[in-house]
């Protein structure tokens, strides 16, 4: 298992380097000039050129990339043109909000999706199965930003059941920073009022963000369980009189978990990317909202930094998924 883990870690390095190269080139292709944006509308050509020299944008592209790469390796992402603060400090301040939103969405989508997927497989071709399949297709087809706006209009503005935006009401302070996750930090200090307020604020964005992943988990769990239930060992256990619940829980589920677990790892990356639109709609102070502001202000260093951080998180999650695969099915770690 140690060798398997080390091989996965080694494979991450070129992937992250490739991500950094591609994003660096894509940002440079965009016609917006960060120096002109920073200088303002009334700046002269000389002032813009001075800012361009200060930022190093007048150097050849390979020199700019080498300079940025050396800074990143030292943990220096530069200063944000949007906030005028160190980008590393901005990311550290906002990372907890995105991680909390993504984890709540992931846990909800995985738990509910697997239960519904198993239910659809056990009740195959029944009314429950058809309804769940219809819902899963709808969850994949509908745009998350449209669902977010509709839920805001219905549950927040019309019914007033849930908060419209933000992470906490203005009347409550943020809990002490231990993990950056308000739900966890509020419990650590015993502030149930902050916990309840945080939970009420995260319900709508987390539910909206989880819908596409929930639909995918339902579909993959159902197909995997249906395929497993057609194996000979299931037919044998049924023939000797095992009740279906004892067949499903220890045997079928263990053999069917590989595909859903793979989807959970892939889904984490899609949730992180999907959080960009959701955070902007719900005014959620995370990396997605920060990235939108960086794009609008042509803050290329912030765009590169957020993209790299998301890539690192995605790679780490996939390594964890690979390790879980190896624990569930030891043959995978022996092959890899």
C-alpha cells in the first residue's frame, strides 16, 4: 500500500505542472491588460507602461513563467489586483468556506444518492425505480444556477424559510478560526446559535450544488448494484434461503462500491468548479466568489493561484479515493 501511495503522489506532480502551464498560457491569451485595469481609466500610456514593467509583464513569456514558478515554489502567489492583499492570505481566508460548502454537498449527495441508488436497484422496474430514474435525469439536465435562483425566489423571498445569501447573519460574529468550517468551529466553542445560523445559511447553496452529483451517484449506484445482483454468487445465496437484506448489505454493496466511490472522487472536482457559480449567486465568501471577482478585474495571478489550489485539492481527493479503492479491493493496489 505504501508503494501504491507513493506512485500516486509522483503522478500528481506532472499533472499539477501541466495545469499551471496551461492556465498560465490561457490567462496570457485573454486580451485584457492587467496593467491597464490596475492603472484605471484615466491613466496615461506612460503610467500603464510603468505598471507593466513593475509587474514584469514586459518580459518574454518564458521569463514571466519562470519567475512565477519560482515564486509559487516558495509559497508566494503575489499580490491581488482585486483586494490589494497577498493572494495567499486571501485564499487562506476563503478556502474554509468553499471546503465547507463542498463537503456538505458531497456528504449529502453521496449518502442520499447511494441509498436511493440501492433502492432503485432493489425495486428494479417498479414505480419507485422509474421515479428515481426520472429525477436523476432531471438533476443532470437542469442548470444549477437556474435551480439556485428558483430556490431563492421560492424558499427565501416568497416563503422566508431560509436565508437568501451570505454565510452568517450580520448580527452574529464568525466563530473562532480553528478549521475554517463554521459548522465545526461553532461546535468546538459551544456556540449552538452560530451553528444553527450557519446550517440554515448553507442549506440552499449546498443542496443546489449537490443535485448534479446526487443524480450521478443514484445512476451509477443503481447500475452497479443491478450488475452485481446478476452474478452467480447472489443466485446461490438466494437459492440457499438467505433473506435479501442479508445478501444486499454485506455482499452486494461491497462488490458494488468501486464505481460509486470513483464517482465521488470525480464529483468532488465538479463540485469545486460548480461552486464558482453557486457562490456568486448566494454571495458565499469562498474561492469561487473570489475567482469571479479576480476574472472581472483581470487579476491573473489570483486566477492562477485559485486554479492551482483547486488542482491540488482535486489531486489530493483522488489520491484518497485511490487508497479507499485499494482498501475495498486489494487487487487495485497490487496492480497500481
